[in-house]
């Protein structure tokens, strides 16, 4: 059985010591899904929603990238890392749900899963914030890790 890495031998919380790890290329892809009620999906024009606050998806992309860069300020034991890349895109599926994909890359001793998860999550929250005046029936359905590479473990979610 695997151990939780952020708990020390005295059962106290701790940051993981990565000083002895090799620097490798790290990659993580996370995804969030936002489901809208009909009164919002009818407002989509060219794959986005225009609002008094600005273009919703474009604003969410900016917010998601900003959040990914500040993950270490939000999650207590995340290491501060300078992302080499953070790509965030939002597309609508057949049902009109927003599918948010956040891909983070870095050359570092630690991975970027949390940065990708935070980026996708904050983009979803930004969409909710910008659309809540239209409806409170918006659902942030899920945030999940799709894949990660680098370090000891590689992960690819089964469909």
C-alpha cells in the first residue's frame, strides 16, 4: 500500500523534500466540466458568451492561467515552481457544456498536477461567477486529472 507523502513519521503534515529528485520534464493535463441550463446555452455566440463583464470564456482562460501560476499560494504543501507553459482552452461539447482543458509543463523536481487542476478549477469558477446573474443552476460537474508524465509515475486516465 502507498503512503501519503505529506504526512511525516510523527503523523504531522509536511512539505515533501524534493531536493534529491532529478530535474525532469513534467507535464500534466487536467479537465473541468461546466454544465449550463438552457437559458445560458441559448446565449452562446461563436463558442463564447458575451457579458457585461466581458467575454466569459476568454476571461476564464486568463483567470485559469493566473491561478495555475499561483498554486503554491493556495495549496499549503505545493512547491513554488515557475511554469514553463500553461495552455488553457475551453470548448463546448454536443450538449453545450464547457469542457476546460488545462495543460501545464515545467522542467523541475516536482510535478505540475496541482497547477493543472487549479487552473482548470479556477477557470470553471470564473465561468460560474460571470454567468451567475443569468442563472444559479450552473453546475461545475467535475475536475479530474487526465494525464501526467515526468518523475517516477506516469498516469493516463482510462476513458
